[in-house]
C-alpha cells in the first residue's frame, strides 16, 4: 500500500474503539427489522381479538364423518380431528374393558363408546370454529 491509502483509512488510537458498539444504522440493524410482516399462523398467543381462537392452518372437518368413524371404531373420530392422544387413550381403555369380559366391563365399554361418539361430534364443531379443543 502506498501512503495515500494509509491516509484514507480511519485512524484507531486504541483497542477500545474495537470493543465499542458501532453507531446506530437502521440499514444494518437486523434486530429492529421486521422480516416476517405477516402474523405467524402457528403462534397460539398471536390473536388479540379473541383468546379462545387458535391460529392454525386447518381444513374444516365434517362432523358426520367424525361421528361415523367413532361409531365403527371407538374413538377413531378423535384421530380425524387431530387428537391422536385422545384416540389412543380411549382405544387402550376400551381394549382393557373388552378383554376383561365381564358384564360390568362390557357395560362400561358401551358407555365409553356412546360417550366418544357424541364427544367427537361436539369437538369437531369446536375444531371447525378454530377454538382450542380440550383434552379428555
């Protein structure tokens, strides 16, 4: 480098200047830029108007289909409305009740079956409204 290039370079007197924060420049400040101008659809706390509404990408589900699925296989309607944990819970409880094979457990199994049919039907309505679905 020649002397002209050295004269154009900034003159640093000490190492303290290297440790200081650079002056505020909004063009290079990544923290204050808003790269995502659209609200995040998967953020559950993003909705300010109604706290009961869950922001999620979903297709509306037919309540009759969820009703029929639960009619043929106990709790299958829960799987249809994306509640796999509830489906597994109901299915395991029902299998235990059926395998013990007494009159009492058969009656409890029938009560559980009827309960899940109507519960899935009502929770499909909540799903379609975008509301949070409570667990079993």
